[in-house]
């Protein structure tokens, strides 16, 4: 009887301490925590402490590289006429652009005077009329070298505007007026440059006046391939009249 009571008391002790459902501490298995591999840390430079390395600053701009590029040999300034420097003959009232490399004081625009001459610093007056741009380039270079102004002058002569060689178209065309004779031009080409005929133009009897000479031009015959000898080359001072 006493033995049964003692066994009941001993069995009730764990229930009072841990609850009816919990086993005693000695009999409870401790759960094991799953081991998680540590996440790899991003590589950080040794000299950085919990912050990104400073961004490299761009190198300072070189002022010399910001300057406009130096002109290349043979470069033409804006507005230069498309003439052949070997064959075009300079005349009075032509506008020239003369460039002396590395000498801005000697470079600039020069108008051919009615006497055919131009005036340049250091070398004075030079006859330009009757010379080609290439011939005038050689003459100016020689004068500068012989005068002791420059040891090896590099000169370029360009025709900026042609005023000495022109022809005139008057009458029943869309764009009458004066035209520069920069390149060899025929009567037919001149009529095209003038924008063609107006509605009531006489296309069969066109006059070309050259001093005291008179030439006739029949547009309909020429475009039909007949009497092409009428399509003459124009000369400075020619006047084309369309009635």
C-alpha cells in the first residue's frame, strides 16, 4: 500500500513542473540549428572601410586641344570662287584672298585696282592683272624671299570673287542680269543659268553682241542638233538679248 502511494507521488512531480504533455528535461532532445553558409561579401579594396572607393576625377582638359585646328595646306576660306588656279587670268576688280602661312599681318583680302595692281605690306605694289593665281603666288613668294622678309614663305593666292569677267543677259528670260564668267560657258549654258525663257520669248532669233560684232542664235535648231556652230563660247563683256 505504501509502495503504491510513493510511486504515484513520484509520477506526479514531472506533471506539476513541466505540464502534462511535456517530457522531463532529461528526456527532451534539443533541436539542432541548421548551419547556413555565410553569403560571400563583395570584394572591397583594402583601403576602403565600409564604403565604395572614390570615383576617379576626369583629367583636366588641355587648353591647347580646345583651340581651333590649324588650317591645312590648300584649305580655302568661305566664298572662294571655283576657278582653275593654273588657267584663270586675274583681271581688274577681281577680289583676291592671299594667305601667308603663320603671318596673319600679311594675310587678307586684296582688290585688284583698275590699273591691274594690288598693294601688299612689306613688298608694296604688285601687278596682278594678266597673271594666273599660281603665277602670282610664285611672284609674291619670290619678292618676299629676295627682300629678306621671309626665309621660306608659303603663299597661296585664291580668287574670292570674279568681277573682271562677266556677261549680260537681257530680255525675255526668267533671271536677266549680269553673270560671272568663271568657267567656259556657251550661249545655251548661259540661257540655262538665266532660268530659261518667259512665255512670249522669241527662241529662234537671239542676239549675241560682242563689241561691234553680232551673232544670232536659234535655240530650237541647236536643241534639235542642227547648226550647233551657233552655240559659241562666250567672252567677257558679251551681251545676250532675247526679245
